[in-house]
C-alpha cells in the first residue's frame, strides 16, 4: 500500500514536472535580493496516523532512554481536533506555526496530546538565521498497574534552538539552504495513582532529562506552476545535560536522529489555485529519538492546503 | 535553467527516499547503543563494584555472607528491648512479647517465624557494642536471631553510646575520642558478630552491611573516618536521615559520598499520613537524581533502599516529645504508600526491601502482630491495623 502510494506520488511529480516544463517557459531564476509576493498557507491534516512511544516503554519507565535495543515506536490513530499548520512566507522570511489538541481513536489506553511548534527564519543576503520552539504534553489514562491501583502517565516537554545558515533563492518560490543549530530540550514524565476514595493525589516524577542539541539540515525546494517539491535532510544530536553513569539504568548520553523528509504540493485545479494537496514522506535512518519529547507524524502525512498569494 | 537542475536533484533524492525500505535493512535501528554502553562503563569505579577490598594484616578481606541483591522480601528491624505497655502505642500479642520483658528465646523464635511467614527476606538487629546495655549478650543468647535467616546490624550510634555525648546527637566526629570509639565499635562488631556469623551476614560485594539509623547526626569530618575504617575492614555503611534535603557544606557532601547506601529509618512524625508518604516519594526521586550525579562524579554506585511506615505515634513516651500522632485514614492510604514503593523499586529505589520497623513499640510504627484494644482498633478515618493487618499488606506487596 505504502509503495503504491509512493509510486503514484512520484509518477505525479515527474509527470507534472515534465508537463510544466513543456507547457510553460519558466522565468529565469531570481537573484536573492529580488522580492516575491507573500504566501499564506493553512494546512489541515487529513491522515490521522501518528508515531508515539510504545506502551511498554512507559510501563518499563524507559522513555527517557530513547531508542535502544528495546522496542520503541508505535503508530496510533489520533482524532478529534486536528493539528493545523500555518505557514507565512515571503522571499526572505518564513514563519510556521503548528499546534493543537488530539485524542486517540479506538485505542486503549486513551491518550490526549497537546503540542505546539513555532519556527521563524529569515535571511539577509545569503545569510540565514532562525529560531524554533516547541512544547508537548501527552497524558495517558490508566496505563500502568502496579498491584492494586492503576496510574495515569503524563509527560511534558519543551525546547528551543537557534541556527545560522546559508540560503540561495526565495522561501516562497525555490531555494536551497543549509543550517547549523544549537539548542536545549527537556522532558519530564510523571505518574498519578488512581486510588478509590482518595482524591487529589500528587503527580510523581518518573524521570526528568535535559539535552543539549546540535542540529544540521540541508533543504532544497523548487516550485513550478502546478507543483512544488522540497527535500530536507535533518540530523540532530542529543547530549544529556545530567550525565548518565550507566546506560542500562539511565540511558545513553549521546543520541542521534537522522531523517529525510520530502514535501510535495500539488495544485490540482488551475482555476481554483487556493486549494492544494500536500504529501509529506519521512524516512528515519537512526531510530526516532525525538519521540522522547513529543509525538510525531507517521512516515506518511497528507494535508489539505489553502494557499493565498 | 538552474531551477530545472535543482528540480532534477530533488526528484533524484525523492526517488532514493521512496526506495528506502532497502536502506533500513542495511542500517541497524540503533547502532550507537552498544558502542556508547562500552565507553560509559569506563567511568565506573571497578574497585567499588567488584568488592576488591584492600588486604589488611589480620583482617578478613571479604565476608562470605548473603548478598543484599539476592534477598527478596522486606527487611524487618527487630529489637532487644523490653515491652513497656505504658510507653507503647503498639501492643504485641503475648505469644511474641511479654510485658516488661525482652522477647524470650521462644518468643524470638516465634517472631522470626512470623517475619518469614509474612515475606521478610532478612532481619536488621538493633545492636549496640556498648556492653553496658547488654544487647550483645541478648543477641548472642539467641544466636543473633538465628531463626530469622540473613541479618545485618543496626549500629546504635546515638543513644546509650560511649561517644560524647553518650545520648542524643549530634556527635562531633572531629573529636579524637569519638573517632577512636567509632573505630573500636566497628572492630568489636566485625570480630564478634560479623565474622563469627558470616554465613548469614548480609553483604554487598563481600562487604558486611552496617546500618546507621541517623548518620546525618555524625557531624564534623566523619567521611575520612568512614574511609579509614573501610580500608581496614570490609564494611558497607548504609546511612539514614540524609535524603530529605540536598547536602550542603563540605562535611555533609563528603559524608554522603563516603556512605555506601541510604535507607531511611522513619518518614517522620507529621500528622498527615498521606502528605508524609507522598513527600517521601518525592524526596526519594530527587535523592536518586542526586546520587546519579555523585555516581558520575565519583564512579561509585550508592544503594538506596525504600522504607515502609505503617504509622507514627509516640504520644505515650515520657517525657512527651510533642509529636502529633500519624495514622492513615484508611487501609487504602497504606496500600497507596506501598504501591508507590513497589512502583519505584528498580528505578528510584534498589530492588531490595523495603526497610520495616517490626518491633519498635514506643513510636507506634511496629508491624508486629498486635492486640486489638479499644485504643488500637480501626475507627472511621483512622486505620491502625492491629492484629496482622499491617503484615498482610507487606505480604501482599513484598512477599515475593
């Protein structure tokens, strides 16, 4: 199913791309200083699968270990309010805001997820600077039973990073960019017992971890008449701030993520260019340690886009 | 033109991504995990972990006892004291203890039988090397509670001691007299209790466990004394009264480093049981994090054993101490306490214990089978747990 979908998308991209080249005379590439019109997009996810950490890792209290030999990732269907994304882009500035509240569908134990993510970046001449920040909270009802009582699990994470890079092209059209960033992430997991006839019990910390992060990314995007295609390769290294003296008891001190993400935007109706479809494919090469902090979309993400120029 | 080149490059990369199922077969999910495990182990102090004790002339280098990590079940603290009903808030059944007497030989046998029946894995003997107290002779007379299985000593270092002051704390361990008494006490315990009973004695990596119920009361440079003694004797010191605040000041920090483990004797005498056990749980989490930082710094892994407290009531002790009595409002509050302990074992606490006061009657925490009197029966909003109710909870959770 996945391969069929991928092939269909590739076929569309190649076909549309060739069509675009034969039909239209593309304008010459713009110099970085030339201003382009602004683009405001609202993305609404229509594919409900999300990646999260396996329930056993919550029960074993090893979420903070990150990817290890133990099973890690689970894909779960979330529903309720979707998590929309708003993107505003002009030639030398781009802002992305994404967030919302979701609940699991048809899955026990029930999970509620709240998260938000803001990215701001701008360029002067070829120099790119940017910052991003996120928070995420997930609560899972009655996930651990010790002997007589069940517990709810909650995790809360937040983090930020800044970066410096190089960009050639325009955010709202086509560009190539490279980034090097640094930042900080922290996460805390807690449980609360459900004891009959005893109310207002405390939440107890299970773990609290801080990481320094170093990120590298390379991104390219090209936009033609009816299609836009971007590819981005990301690498993030996580270093524990409070070192772990024993990986078996506290996890590894150094963790890494590396993933490749492609985003394809198709404008199916030439007379109604506001409506677009977006498919985002992600491939992780080094596990998915970022799930320690927040849930993430599964490897396929389909969005409905309303785009205003 | 350049846009077309960029487009071609992106499409090529896209095609690679689409076929990346094969890539995942080449690269393992987490190649870094095993490599970094190896490098991290370099920081561990191998001498601490292997129990490679320095050889000293005339002193056994390793105790061939029962390793703490192999003990399953709670640790029962037992006492050579007389039961004084006027000063006690727990009243043991006559089969186990006679009024105004120490447990007889047969009563100690019965206590051991009960302790084992309800899931204890080892006993902790309240002990003083001060022969004036006659506790040594008491324990010798019953073979150091030989019906109870593995044991280790609670070294009474606050009351009835030969330190200055002899009763109460703190003890100034910069005082040469106190330093010498400490060495003499350890020497006495080692030669007269540990070595003769080593097949039953509880050890950590071959080092005999000695528990100090109020190590925080040993002020001054106690750390260097502990290290000095550990060079001469294979002893593993477990302290108490340390976990509720992060140590401040060089002497406190060094004492914490020099101790080998931690196990609270009591959770205190506040009036609200629920608040007390929750605060203990929170403090334990922060203490484990503190020990983690110490382990990174020193390479030494400290043991951390949990403590169970059924109640606290010292209102009959004369002269009055002024502590409010503390009872759970219901059996479920006690269950909640043990549930939190069970939940933390293996992460916050080591997978040993918890430590339980079995027979200290004046402070009301004892879990020994007790008489259900009008003053000790459960009432609405007050769970005392007379009879074997406290023991049954322990068995339910820790009777492995």
